[in-house]
């Protein structure tokens, strides 16, 4: 059954891809830090950090709706969502601003509470990825959506998803102490037993 790039199919494919990107980011963290254990920081910081992927999810869904309503939802004959792309673009931009405001609060909280440098660094990487993505989104909006910038914006969405997930796992998976690292090393099979 041909769907002719039905916007709902494309949107679900994109959103499922972002979930997979996040899952792979968690997997990489688990493989890189096998001795790290789940740990929640101070309750209010934990809630702020965990809220980031929730708000990002809203941003991604709105972005998928914008794309499905606009000129790049397929070829000229492809069906589009019957939604106003201009209005959706503004709502998407507002959601991005909420995400950035929350990110600034998280960054300040991590600095004020003297969080480990790895957590602060992860937050700064997310700031960089978010600002770059915002710049691409703004330029594509004011330049009538050139295809290369639309593609760059999709790649940027994946990078922001990676950076957000990396920040969350860096905050909620504590590095184990010396004993925990030694136990993780001894639990791994030796190269001779492989």
C-alpha cells in the first residue's frame, strides 16, 4: 500500500527516529560508564533536567506538524496536514523559547549547586546545539525554506536530541566510586575468555 509520503507517516517516522537516537545515546552512556548507577540529584534539579526531554518532545512534535503542513511535506502532489504552517511555525518557535528558558534555568542550577564538571559541560553542549539549531530554523524561516536548510534542521533536531539525552543521563547516572569501578571491571569477561 503506497502512502505517497503521507505527512502523518513521515511525522511518525521522524519522531520514532528521534526516540531511537535518544535510546542509542543512553546505550552509549551505559557502555562507556558501566559502573554508573541511577541517582537523582537534588529533587528540584532532577525535575528540571527531566523536564527538558518532555519539552523537547513537544518541540519535535510541533516541528513535525510544521513540516507536514508546509511545502516540504513531499512532492507537489503530496497531501499536507490541513493546518496553518505560519501559525504552527510561531507555536513551534514559542515552544523552542520555553525549552531554551528551561535550559538556562538548568544551567544556572548546575553552576549554583557546584554540580560536577561533566554535568555542566553536558549542559553547555546542549546550549551550543540548541542555539545552532535555532539559528538554522530562523534562517530557513526567513529564506522561504530552502531544502538544504530543511535537511540541516532535521540533522540539528537529532543533535539536540543527543545533547539533551546526554545531559539527562549524565545527571541521573552517577559515576561509581573506586570500588564500583573495580567491581565493574572484574565483572567483564577477560579477553582470554572471549
